[in-house]
């Protein structure tokens, strides 16, 4: 159950060479573009762009297999419960009704619903490659520098840096505690009843938190002694200067974002692309 | 009011490490529920505890960073509406900071009630209002679906924050020196 938080590997691709700030900004613009649009043509175009980038950044399928399975499970359950809760939502959005299949009661499959749910499926799926590229090509130590470079307070950025730095340590603590408790006969698998699982989870959480509280004292004293937070700004060892290709990448992502909005405003006149009228 | 939003080195470190535990609990220690896409997240017990001990800024950031990070690791991209709602819930839990006597080594009935009232208000605002509305605005999900999910999340997270948060606070109060525990002879 060991998850490496950022399974970052140092490669030399155009994506890896971009600075962390660039990757964070482009990631946000591109995901917001697909989040906003419900136009399947835009979504598919962005998705193809994302897959090309995935190719360029030389990410292997084995690196993202587990994630893909999680995402697929999420998308399928989301599709099922959307249909279960709102089988007529597509009709409501697109304003027409073409029935394909009668199932039972109010659960009739319409072309509008099918179109809405397909769009939604691709909409959510198309964001994933961007997240993967961002996570796997950004040096974790550079991440805090990028956050602060975007204008976020350096104290908050430093908290994020601490999270990334101490995640493996705390994960190791968690495993030690969990195995020690299991050696004493604690059952945390599906065999135990729900109430027992809840109680047993607590027996792992309590020592984990109290050992962390001690660690917090220790680290904050060490940081105070080194004068952390004395000044309003700070510099970052890992910060990269923005180069020509960084500005290019930012411009491309902003353009994609603007085009998406313009298509919605002027061509579709709403967030949805309606092929039924 | 100012002391609520004070940020010192300890707040920063608590936020960083708290978010790391939040991420781990969020991914590994959850008790599944029969309703799809929801589960009893023990992580909210942790964010409630840290919010009471370290204040609203720490509480809000812990759940925001922790949720965003675990979403990113598991699904490749954060589900922004719920990540923001998580942050809001942690922030509101923080209003129990300095309202209880936990730092004085006491966490009795009145403190437990104060904490739980604030905690339930926080969860209700985050999951019944913020999360569904953002889901509709950002992702255009069907309203009845997101409000049902929100209601379930409110109940589940209130249980998690209430039970785990209260127990952690009682245990933590035990480690603090009691006020007036020294007397002159």
C-alpha cells in the first residue's frame, strides 16, 4: 500500500524543462477551460491536446495504471448515479426529447440524456492527463517555490512544502503503527464489523497524531531558532527563472481558455453545445 | 477576533504536518458506507482536532491541501468544489479555537457541547450549501443528486468530526498541564 506522493522522475523533455510556476498556471487554465465548457467538440480537442502532451512528457502507462483504475471506477459510478437521480436532466438542458429505450417508470433513456452523460464523461476524463502530467513532471521541491511565485503567501507555500517533505515520514509512521497494532490482533480488514473497524481505526489514528504533535513542537522550534518568518519575503533555492518557452506555454494555455469561453458565449450562447435544435 | 487569525511558525508547521496526516487518513482510513461515492472519512475528525488546537487558518488549510493532494494522487486532478468545501469546513471548525478549555487541560461537557455545535454548523455549511452549489456552478451536476450527496456527507462528516474529534480533544487535554495545578504552600 505504499504510494509515492509524486513519483517524479528526472527526465529531459520539453515539459520537464518548464518551470514549476508555468506548469501550475497552465494546469489551472486548462482544467478551468474544460471545467467550464460542456461542448463535446471543445472537450475532445482539449483531450487530444492533453494526450499529445502526455506522449511528449514520456510518461509510461505503468506509472499511471492504478490512477486510471480509480478514475474509471469513479466515472462509472458517477454515470450510474447521475442516471438514477436525474434521468431527465438531459431533456431539461437541451429542451427536446428523443426517446430511445423504455426501461421502467420514469427511467427512459433519451438521446439528450445519453449526450449529456457522454459529454460529462469526457469532460471529467479530459482533466486527468493534465493532473498526471503536472504531478509526474514537477520536482516536489520546486512546487512550493512555484506557489509562492504565483503570489501565494510564502508561509502557506512553506506549509505545502512541509506536507510534501513529511508525507513519506508520516506514511512510514502510519505503517509501523498499523502493523504493530495488527500484530496485537487488531482487525482492520473487511472481516470486522463496521463499528469495530471504526474503533480500530481510532487505535491507529491516536498514536499517529500524538507522535506528530511532538514532531510539530520540534520542527517549529528548529524553524524559530533559524529565524523563520522574520521577513515579509523569502527566496527559494529551487526556483527556476521563466524562459521563452515558459511564456509560450502560458500564452497557449490562456488562449485555449479564452477560446473556450468565446465559443460558449458567441457560438453556443450557453455552456452547453446543443445539437438537438 | 485577531488572535483567531494569528499565524506563527507553529501554525505553519501544524498545517504542513496536519495536511500530510489528512492525506494519509483520507486515502487509507475510511469506513465505507452503503451509498456510492461517500464513506465515513476519519480525516475530518483530524481536521476538527487540529482546527480546535491551532485555529481556523490551520484547520482550513489542512483540509484544503490534504483533500486536494489526495484527490490529485488518486484521481489525477482535484474535484475543486469538494476541495473548497473541505477547506470551508475546516475553517469553520476553527471557531472553536480558544472557545474551549482544551489548552488548560480540561475538556468537559460544556466544552464538548461547544465543540460539537460549531462542528455541526461547519459541516452543514460546507456540505449542504457550499459543495452542492459549487458542484452545480462548476460542473453543472443535477441538483437533486448533489444535494442528496451533500446531506449524506453532512451526516457522515459530523459523525466523524464529532466522535473522533471529541475523543482526540479529550486525550489531548489529558496531556496539557492543568490550570492552577501548582499551589503555593
